[in-house]
């Protein structure tokens, strides 16, 4: 029996320390992909606690301490499921600390129970009286009952930050009266971001210079960075990666135009017609950032990918994959803060669904958010 108790305690130690190692990068948002492993190992930790409690109680050693350990094993998974909804931001860090503390308390209880069992302590061992029936378990259950649930943010994901993907129109801002520079400026300030991800390269961000087509940057975005001190991330790759992807895309499109001139002409006509139709649809910034716009532009991109071949599709995929990686880093480095992504309207149509697939993010529905915001703060351009 002593051997089984020792092995159960070793399992608690191993799974508990592994949980701490996995939980810290998950907490900071640096490794959202380990969430499933964290949950599975957490269940192993709980099962090991219950096994240790059952073995000790069955041997008649430290039954009250065993009951407290088993109860703690019940609190930990329940709290793990519910804690993303307790005490919404900015105070959610306290819930995370309590989640860690409950796990550490489980390891402490297990260590004390294992020592009591090995000593062959009587049923009312000194260790039992040190942990009353209430103890950590009742405190944890009380928090579960009293904690006010926040808004649901996904079925199993713990949001690290809210992500706002706001489409920009480059030169077309001047052609869309409902979404001019003043409106863009007002929306950015209304988000109140902790960090912004921009569709510029690191060099462009350092030098505050962009391609002339990105008129909103010198007019709106760069001045806002200076005024508010937003933490800014370049969403485009640095050299030589920038030139590698852009060069590959340019060569693939040139090959497409040379090898399939009729298809290339049809593709160009499709693009022109799509934006002409959208110009009539864009009567508000919400519609620029809406589902219909995303659907039309995503379809146009997929159409080009099918016509031009895998080289074009792969180049765009690598470009957007880099942007997603930067956004994830911004989220991880600004836990609990809003991350604003400013990106051209065509790429926004592909970034939004890609980000919604990631655990640990809550991608704000910009069409609804802008519509609600406009009712409270109308903006005249």
C-alpha cells in the first residue's frame, strides 16, 4: 500500500509541475497552442489527487486530510472550466493567480497526505487537524459561487485580449465619403487600443514612410501613434523576407498574365467590378468592415488563386501567416488589453476568419461594434 501511495504522490508532483510549466506561457499568451495539453494533463493531476486520497483513506490513514485532498481535486477542474468567465478584465489577473494557487494548494495537500500515510498516522493525525474540513476547498467553492460571471467568450478558450480588425482603404478613403480620414481617426481612438498592428514593414514603421497609396498613414495613423503612444507592431515582414514573398508573388502574377492573358484580363475585370459594386454598398464604415464586404473580397481572392495557380495562393498565404504571427505576439505581450489590427480591406477579409480559428482570442465583430458605436458617437466627415 505504501508503494502505491508513493507512486500516486509522484504522479501528483509530475503532473502538477508540468501544469505550472505549461500554464505560465499560456497565461502570457505566448503559447495558446498548449491549451489542450494543459487541460488533459490537468485531468491527470486531478485523477492522481483522487487516487492518492482514495489509497490513503482506504488504508485508514489521515481520512480527513484525504477528504480535503479529494475535495480540492473537485474544485480545481470546476474552477478551471469557469475561471475565464470570472471577474472580467482588467482584474482577471487575480483569477489567474487564484487558479495557480488552487493547483499549488493541491500539491501541498498531497505532500502532507503522503507524509501522514507513510508515518502510519492514526485516523485523527496531527496533519488532519491542520486542514479543517472547510479549508482551501470551501474557500475555492465560495469563490465559484460568489464570482460574478463575465460575458461568454468562447466555449473552451480563455481570451487573452480582444482583437479589433479594422479595414483601411488606402487611396479609396478619398472616394468613400462615409469612411474618410476623420472617421478612421475617430474609430481608432474609440477602440482605445493597448497595441496596434499595422500593415507596414519594420523599416516603414521606424522611418514613418510608406508607399504613396497608403495615404491614411501620414494623414491619420502615424500622427495618432505620436499623440497617444500606442505600442505599434509592423505586420509586414522585414527584409529579406519581405522581398522574397513580394518577388515571388510578382513573378507568379506576371507569369499568369503572360501565360493566360484572357484569364488575367477577366480577373482584372472581376476586381474592378467588385470594387465598383462595393463603392455603392459602402454607405458607412460598418459596411466597409461588414460580412458582405468580406465575403465578396474573399471570393475575389479565391477566384484569382484558382486562375493564377498555387504560386500566387502560397505567396498570399505566407504573407497573411506572418501577419497572424505578429498579431499573436501582440496579444501575448499585452494580456488583457485591446489589440487593434489596421489592414487593407482585401486582407482583412482573410485575416478575420484566420484569427477566429485561434484559441485564446476574441475577434470583435467590427460591423456590429461600429454600428453600436455610431449610435453613441456619430461622426461627420
